[in-house]
C-alpha cells in the first residue's frame, strides 16, 4: 500500500457505489486536505454523496508554503483541488482526482496524478477485484454521475 492524497471526486465515486473500503485497501494512509474533508461533509449533508465511514482518512492541513501555492492555483481550480496539488507537490505524494482541469494543471507541474480509473485498474492488478467486478463498479459509478472517459476498463489506458 502507498500513501496518497485525494480530492472529493475520487472519494465520491467510490461512495456512490458504497465501496470506499476499496480505497482503504489501496492507500495507507490516504490523506485529504481539510478543505476536501469539509467539501465531502457538505456533499453528504446535501445528499449528493452517500454517508460513509471516513474515519480512516487522514485529514491534513496545508502548511503556510502550501497555502501560498494553493492560492495561486485557485486562479484556475477550486480550493480542494488546489490544496491537493499544492500538497502533493510539496510532499511528493501521488494525487487522485477526476477533475479534468486539476489533472491538466497537475500534469503540467510534473505531478504523479491519477483518478478513479487508476484506482480500479490498481485493484484489478492487485487481485482485489477481478476485471468483471471492476467493470461492474465502473458501470455503477457512471450511472451515478461519474463522467468516465471509457465505458469499460478494457478500453482504459493506464492513467
């Protein structure tokens, strides 16, 4: 297992199919900035994200230097994504997001960036899920609003 950072998009996709436990199997620990934690809580309160047990997530506060970078990134990104990118750049951790703009900015900064598809592919690679189970989860996520670039993991390139 690896340490990583996540924004709300990847967490939400796994919550939508009642399987955040799969993220816990991949990442130890999985960090979320406090801004992402608040966004997740607001989504749950509004009924947009199913309520899950997220006690295992490690909520972290950006350092002053990370906040300065995040403020610059907030010209292009929402706070949660900006905090994630600033923190992953500083802490040299992979970051998981499905936000298209955040992925573009993160890649332009040379960050190790992936998302929901990458998590599903890793779960198959580690034999936690078989390919059919992963495709079923992807289909269910798509029905719940995940805008996946592929309909099947067979069509996915490694993120």
